[in-house]
């Protein structure tokens, strides 16, 4: 599979809630492979959601600290402990911003064949799982910023 073009954060399709996958066929496996190839096509890429490549389905891929995978139809549970760290998005390249997220997350869903999977993450992996799951709900990381921070972020866009 070859890398696909990533939609920029101003693309209205990123504000749409993605549909659940109901049939686990070759198209889902091809989508996972495309997500993975696209995510790996550039340095520093840790996760990618299907809507970011123009596919409105609930599928994410990740690769953090040597741990790679994907989740179809993820459901997230997060810890109460929150940490603040810089976060970026492939749909808003080269824009890092401090953001609070839960330190731990558990994602339950399916693999590309429809088998149940659970991914437990702490630190960076937990952040990536939360970030990518947000994309499936039409939420961008700047939506979590306080209003004045969001304005500063948007003002910095050329």
C-alpha cells in the first residue's frame, strides 16, 4: 500500500463523525495498510485516523515507542490522572501546542479481521490513542485548548 495525502485541519471532512465498520473485508485490511503506510511516510508520526486520509470510518493506526498496531471501532477508557505535554497533529503540520490529556488509556475494539483487541497505553501511547479517537468524532486537538490558546494557535497559521 502506498501513502495517501493527509487532509489539513481546515478540511470540513475532519469535523464529521466517522461511521463504524460493520463488515471486515479486504477493504478494511487495505485501509489499515494505507493508514500505516501514510503514518510511516514521515518522521515523527505516531498515529493516524481514517478521516485524516478522507475515509469516514472508525479506524486508527499507531506506532509509539516501538509498539505498532491498529484498532477498528475503538472505545476508549481514560484515567483520571492528567498530564500536560506538547501535542501536534498531522493535519496541522509543525504546530506543537501544550495540551492536557489523561496519562493512561485503554482502547477496546477489533483488529482488521474483526477479532477483539485491547490496547493499553500510558504516556505517549495514551495521548496518541486519545488524539486519534477524537478524530473519529470530528474533534481536533485545538478543540481542547482554552479559547485564547486556540486563537493564538489559529493566528499562527500563515
